[in-house]
C-alpha cells in the first residue's frame, strides 16, 4: 500500500514538473529528472529506478540526467 501511495505522489510531482498534458496530444508526456547524484550512488540509482517505474506505469517518458554533484552541469542541463 505504501509503495502505491508513494508512486502516485511521485506522479503528481512528475506532472507538476512536466506540465499539463493537453487532451489533444497523442504522444506521452516527457519529463526530465535532474538527478544531483552520481550514476554509481546506490541511493540515487534506486531513486531513479523508482521514478522510471512510476513513469512507465503511467505511460510517461522519463529522461534522467545525473549531475554528479556538479551544479554547473545541472544548470546547463536545465536550459
């Protein structure tokens, strides 16, 4: 039950970050997660996998960009 609640709370976050999808748009919503950690850190890898599973369940596309604790890299990816 807890995982289900967390997944759908994550959905709300993804929708806020991804914007509102218009009913006339056929392609799935696309969201980018700017992950501040490294791609080798167990916490951030599992967090990203959880987000990817939630996005897949909801028919959304999720792209993950790892910032490797580099603020400049994250800011560049955000633009």
